[in-house]
C-alpha cells in the first residue's frame, strides 16, 4: 500500500514539535527563575505591637504553608515556611521589632533547608500564638498572620479602675506640691520679717493658717483645674453622679485595616485614633466619668472584640468614631448612626454599614478561633430599648457636632452596623467628616478642628 504516512495520535510531527519547543523556551525565559521554582515572592512584612497582642504579617504573591512549635528556656516561637527562599524582605522583619514590643524580644530568620525558611521569634513572655492565612482582599494579596496573645488576658475593668486611682493620686500630689510652693513663698517674707523685727507687716493670721492648710491638703486633696472647669461646665448634673460612668470609645479600623484614605493620603485609622485619644482625656477630666478605648494604638481589633471589650468593662455608652468615604469627592458633612433591627433608613446608610462591616475581612481575623454561634447569638440580642437610648444619645451628639461643622443628614440614621450590636449598651457610630472630600480631609488633619470636634463629642456625651 502506498501513500502518505498517518501521524500517530498524540505525537506531533517533528517540525511542529520543534516549533512548540521553541515557543516553550520563550515562555521559560519570560517566566524567570521565581515562577519556575513555583515559590512565593514576599511582597511585604509588617509588625503591629500592642498591649493586647502583637501581630506579625507576611504578605506574598502566593499562599504560604507553615509548620510551627513553641519552645521554652527561653520562650520562643519557631516557624518553618515551605516553598520559600530567604529574601531581603524577610530580613527586614528583624529590624521592624520595636524595643517596647510587649511580646517580641527579637526575630531571627535563616534558610533552614532548601526551599524552607525558618523564623525564630524570641518572646518576652509566654504566649498563645495563633497562626492563620488570609486570602487576597482589598489591596492585600495572600497574608500569613501570627497573632501573639498573652496566656492570661488582662482584666480591662480592673485596669480602668487602677488607671483612675493613679490619676487621682497624681492630681492630689499636684495640689500638695502647689500648696507647698505657696507656703514656701509665704515663708520667705515671714523669715525676712522675723529678722527685721515684729513690725515687718506680715499678717499673723497667715502663719496661724499654715499648719491647718497643710493638714487639710493632705487629708482632702482638691480637684485639678481641669476637673474644676469640667465641674463648672456640667453644673448640677456632675454633682448627682454617685458611681463611675464608663464610656467605651472605639476608634475604627487600625493595624492591617487603614480604613478610608483621603486624596492626599490621610488614613482614617490615624485620624480617628487621634480624636479618640483627645476625647478620652477630655472625658477623664469630668467628675465621675472614665473612658475606655477599644484600641489605644495602631493595631487591629475585630468587630466582635470591640463589642466584647465594652461589655467587659460594663460600659454605659459606646461611641465608635470613623471618617466617611464615598464614590465621589463631593459628598461632605458629619453623620451619626444608630443600629437598625430592620432595614437601613437610606441607601447611603446601608452602603456605609456594609463598608464598615467589611473591616474584619480587611483587618484579618482568625475565623477558626471565633465561636461563630456565640457571636451571632450575641449580635442578634439587640433590644428595642437599646436602640431607643442609642437614638437619644445620637441626637445629643449630632446636635453638638452641627455647631462646629456641616452635617450630612440633620437626623440620626440607622443601619445594621455590627459594631453597634451590644444588646445592653446604648451605641452610636459617628462619621466625623468625609475623608474622601479634599476640603474635609484638610479639616480632619487640622488640630484646631479636631479640638472642636472633641469638644462637641464630649458635650454631647
């Protein structure tokens, strides 16, 4: 039989094979060594130290696989990362550890085996580490996260009371020091009068009053000037306070979650923390009041934990502080939100709640460590009474904010913000301004506007 040979199925003719191999070679050259090794490239490493816990994040272009174990004498966490070569980005992790980090003393990084990097985190105390991975979200790619928690969680209510006692002792000492200086000033002319004789003109009543004044100052220290001013401002209401009133202040976002970012780069998490710290000091100067922050530094707190922190200190009020962002830069004005058991009061309120509720995904939580059944049960316990009281609180705060800046809406709006779902604490969320608006971003950066905003929030509360 004559004729052209038929190709065997699955085998390409020689010329076609050469062309295919040539194309593959070009692809190999284009990919480079990193992709051929099927390894991950490190995008960034970050360390977020805080009193509550320290977080270490390794961001990469592909998901990382790890093994870890704890060792003692001394305490350290050992982590082996597979499919990775030592890189300058990983070495940068060593220099990111701060001296005041409460958990990490230092970090050592080395190539333990081919394609295996070993990280040794030297610990200052025994910890309960949580290691987990996060899939890409927002501007982030794959993240490998190590959360280092203390073995014994501190009691926030006890810490709040101790902080109050220390502040009172410091204020009392300041009063005693001021009185001592005053008495010293009186002593000098009296000593001169004694040397000059009995006709020096110093009133004898002053000398007689000195011991009584000193004894009274020691036994009954007076208020600080700030406390006196606050007492005058609050009038009779302050005098009726018979117990410590605790206000939970919740600066939104933090750590891995920057929140909204303004046109010039101002980050929401930084602005709201600055406002919250000033507001804490303002409220702490009021008689019978104490403020607790859900975060007092740049670290991330999951939404559920923000609510839990407020409940653990038995807070009377919960105020979450944010800075709006919207699709267009024209949006402007401050807003106050309360919880809604039904639908949102506007499409904008619904959009805002959905955006804020994404904080856990951006900030990064270890889902396996959360009891989701308990979380959902707690967040569904919100009562009509809580919402009613929240609306009353919101009206007061909104009215005061309206005196220092423009309002986005003239009334308190409602939507399903997860952070407002403490069932027994009146809770509001304050959007201080639209950080996406260039003019309002500039205001949020201005220390004078921040001071006015703090005054308005304090008066409303």
